[in-house]
């Protein structure tokens, strides 16, 4: 299966999970394409934007930072992240992320269902 960029769906979500700003999603596939994969998308968080604190039940979420810098909160711990860093959040762990850089924070987001 090959999915061309022209076939991807784009979506903007405002103040995601009570965060700040317009988060741009480019959904590589829909949730029916890959079993147990609810989300496989590129997310762009604008300067000073964020995704608010939330948890996933019976899911693991993975962020792969492509460019930019940010500070995620992952199960109570914070640390600056940048390109090529990976964040893994497991079942029922609270997490959030804020763009702290001067450019958009772009990452691949994957949500795997258990």
C-alpha cells in the first residue's frame, strides 16, 4: 500500500485538550487502515502553542520530534525535547506538551490501542 501526500487528510484543532493555539494535523492514514493504530499523523504546534494535560486509557501514545523544541510533561516529569527525541506515554499516564521554541514544533504522533 502506498499513500501519497495528496491523499492525506488535514485537520486543525483549536486549544487541543485545553492547550493553546491551532494544532495542525496531517493524518497519514485513517484509523481503519492499520489495526490497533488509532492515530498516525504529523502534528504541528505553533510557537507558544500547546496540547493540554490528558491521559489515554488502554492506549500508548508516541511522539517523534521532527523539528523545533518543546517541553513535555510525561507522568509528572518534564524535560526539554528537540529533533529526533522520542516521547512514549503509556496507559493512563498524564501528559502534555508545549512549544517553547521560536519555530513550529513538528512531530509524528502515533496512538496504539491495547
